[in-house]
C-alpha cells in the first residue's frame, strides 16, 4: 500500500510552507530549552527509535540519537553490518518487524526506492536520513541556520557550487514551496535531476537557476553552499572528478567575489583542498558548525511533529 507522505518525512515538499514553518518555529523553541540546560521536556519518554544506516555517518547518527535521548527516548543504531538491508532480509519485512518494536524509524540508504518501500510497509513514521536522491533533514537544518543568521528565509539567495546531487535535490524541493532564490552551479553533465528542477520551477514561488560559471553565479549571494564532489557510493570517481570540478572550488577569491556579507555553508564532511579550502571553512563568515548543531534541533522538531507531541 502507498504511504501517506505527511505521516513520514521523506521529501520537504510533502509538506506545505506553513507546515515547514511550524517545524522551524518548534525547532527554535525546543533548541532554546535544550541550550539553556533545561531537560524537563521529555515527550519521547517510553518511546524508541530504530536507526538504519547503510552508509557511514557522524552528524546524522549522533544528532538523531542525542536529540531523541534528550527528549526522553531511546534510539537504537543499526549499522550496515547489522541488518544488511535488502540482502539478509527483505526491506518490507524489516519495515514491519521494526514497526512492531519501535515508535519511529530513521533510515540512511542508497536507493531512494528503499526509503519509499520502508514507508510503504511501516505502521510508524519513517524519516529519510539521506538517500542517493535527497537529504531533507539537512536542508531543513540549513533553513533554520539561515533563519538564525539572516532573520528571514524569503528572498534569500543561496548559491550551491558543486555536484548536482542529493543536497541540491532537497534545496530544489524546499524551493518548490518556500520562496527563495536558488542557484546550482555545477560542471556540465553534473546537473541535478531535470524532473526535480521542473518541479521546483512549477512551484512558482522561487527563482531557480542552473549555472556553469561560479563567478557569475555567486553575484549577490547571501550564502555559498558546498558539498563533496563525489558522494557516498561514488568515492571511486573522486580522483577523476577532481580535475573537472577544480574551477568550482569555493576559495577566498570566490567568497570575496560574492561580497563581504556572504556566508559559507557546507553540510559536512568537507574535503578541504577539493570543494573548499581550509581558509573558507575556518573563516568568520563560515557557519558550518552552527549548521551541524542545527541538525539536532531541526530533527527534534520533525520527530515531535510526526509523533504528534
Ligand atoms: N551532513 C551529514 O549528513 O553528515 P553525516 O554524513 O556525517 O551524517
Ligand atoms: N552528498 C553527500 C552528502 C553527505 C552528507 C553524500 O551523499 O555523500
């Protein structure tokens, strides 16, 4: 049976602009309490979360596990060697078994079809913790970071420079419902999925540009956003891509070209010397660790919404 998208968190534009704002506001409210040291809000008491990882992770694993724990719950890490998704056991069986033990499932998988299949068979909410296609919790956290830094989202110009990958697809799906000015600057042949670009344009609320010239693209940018040139599952292509992508390196010259108020975002992990320089990551305009911290707060808000707390 097909799942109801709003019971899960798989794509940002499964939710309306109002619902996304509700999550961003909740994230800010719960962040305030957590940062102040207040541990009295424990809506997940007595609840458990199963976390499936078919790929490595630092931020996603630790932020979900810590966030769920801070709000009173218990999270269980299931790494690649534990369940061997789809090989040791069918995804539809894993989904139904975990639904019998756990209140919520979070999964990081290769194929996007696998997260859809998990949701189709689950009787509890499923959260997408990254697929080869998208990374919605990351971009919700990025929106929270922009909101904190700029005081607004509307009309903000975000210029992503690099591979047209899962991060870009989530930006496009945010742009389908939230009015922003989004530019993806990538080498020719590394554009994001064209159906996803179309979908964002059809949303009719944002300006969407695909560019191949980084110096042209970053003009007037409020944020320049970086990600690895070879994603998980493509690491054997890293060397071959390096030459082709080097003109798109986010370095001090590119940041300066964008202007003095432009900030630097990166989902991390960063490969210094490839998509960005050490200088840029360490600069005062870099907000990458605030961004990483906000993973936890944005995800807490997602879990609170899905669990009706
Ligand atoms: N940004 C992000 O998702 O990091 P991890 O791969 O470490 O979880
Ligand atoms: N595009 C990267 C994001 C890592 C958080 C990857 O998929 O490996």
